[in-house]
């Protein structure tokens, strides 16, 4: 293995350490502020979606007010990882009312007792119950639109965003230098290891990802295979996600390549209450021009994504009915420090891009990313380290990624 490889791992360790913040004051994902008979008030919270009904059961209410009886009026203001709503029992009533004004949701669960009504609410969250024309899909779409940390869509750490990011990286990478002479594209395997930290409207998200890429080159063509796996911790609540993508890079000219790609991916988190399978299709254009010692790259991508519904796991059956379009436009400038620099032939790159979503409502439908990278060997080939800063509405984050090409 070449000498530069061993020198890269300390850099990655330092980058990851700097990116992951110390948890000074964690924010719970699900918070309920409860008032009984308009007098006794208390706050209860949890980081597990399946515990939401317990925030409002008879045991919790009796802890708040030992004199509680099932005829008292109860009102709870809910914060469902950023989505605001309320649950309430009217005086002398067993009916449980759920209201989410921002999403137009107003559902009443009319059980034979308050416990029965609460069970209906729990089934509603799992996708097993619908009432008054509303279904679990309405809440899922509301979370995607109003929660800054939904694992499925609406933020940079979601499955939807990561799938498009993987396609853009797949379509804007490649050994352009080998095309200058019209030679066949090389077979290539690339391993990445990345870490990220994002703060979205007060929620802290730490992510670790391991993308694996492979390309198989032919004359002016390359078959691309991409399998990224990622794990995120949102205030201690874990999500796991992954996808598989296939692309075909076509180079009509030595300075221009087009990459159509298709991808399918899945995400699951019992803590965040998210479960989905998505597919997408994208087309990426990548142009690269040389100006003496510098090179300019331009990347443009358009894509479509939709959810595959009726996904079931661990008692949950969730339908998102989600459809979005995306554009991503960016560019980079790169050069090198000379072949004798530290004996490594170091190269550098400065890059930036803008991402925009259209279609169904998302919490964050536009964000941008800027960054810089170093590479050993050929320009940004072999061993590479990249650090990026991401920003959007109520959202900012940093990430570091080290990659090794064989």
C-alpha cells in the first residue's frame, strides 16, 4: 500500500473529533406540556416515537396530579420534533382530540374509554387506524414539511437528500485526465469514510457514512456502481439508511460527460418514527476545462424521486406518498502544489453547489454547500480529504470525508 495512505487516517480522526460536539444540553424530540383542569401543569418528554402515547396515559396524568380522575379536562401542547400540535380531553368526555393546525389535521378518537381512545391514537401513529378522513400519511407529510430532522426527507441528513447527493458525487467524479488522449476509462474502486455535524433549528444531528463506489471503464463509457451506508444520531435517536445506485457515464467529448443514474434506498428509525423506501432517477452533466495549471469544473443535475408505499416493519405500516424534483448546480476550481510537495504530488480543490427541491412540501427545500479538499497522487486522486460547510434555513453543518481510490 502506498505511503500516503497511512498519513491520511490521523487527519480523518482529527476531523471527526472536531465535528462531533459535546452534548452540553440535549433537546428531546417529543415534548408534551400538560395541563389538568386548567391548573396543574407539567412537562414530559421522550426521544422515542413509540413512547408518545405514554406521555398522555392515565399513569402519567396521575403522576402530574394525584387527584386526577377520567372526567377531568386535559390539554397537552405537543412538540413532535418540531411539528406543533395538541392533544386534549374535554371535561366529562372520553374522546381524544388531536389537532395540528399547521397541517390542517383535526382528528377525534372516540373510544369506549380514555384508554381505548389513546389506543386508537397509538394505532393511528403506526398506520393501523384512520379517522374522519385523515390517515397516518397526513402526519408523515406534515413531519416532512415541518420537522427539521425527519429521517425520510426535508433536510440534508434525510434519505432523500443523501440519495441525490450520492448521484451528484457519482456524476461529477471521474478521471478526466485519462480522457484527454481518448483512452479508455480505468476501472476504479473508491472507499470513503465521512463524519458530519448539523444543527437544524436547535436539534443536533451527528452522522457517519461509508460510501463504496466502483467504476468499470470502456471506450468513452463507464459503468458506475455506488452503495452508500449511513447512520445518524439525532439527539441520541439513531437512524440507519442505505441505497444502491447504478449509473452510466458517457463522454461525448474529452471535456464533457453525461451520467444518467437510478437509485433505490431505504431508511428506518423506531426512535424517530420514520420508515420508508424511495427511488430516484437523475441526469448529471459534468464539464471540466483546463487553463494552464488550473482546472474549472461545472456540475449540473436534475432528478426525480418518489416513495414506495405500504412498507411494514415492527408493527408500523407507513405510506408517505411523497414525490419531489431536484436540481443541483455547482462548480469547482482545482490545481496542484507541484509533484515534489512533501513527496506526495498534492492537489487542491475549492468547490460549491446549490440544491433546490420542488414538489411536495419539505422543511428545507433549498440549501448550499461550500468546501475545500486536498488530494495525494494525481490531482485529488489516490488519497483525498475534503471538508465542507452546509447552510440553509435554520440549518448549518460541517462535514469531513476521506477517500481512497484504488
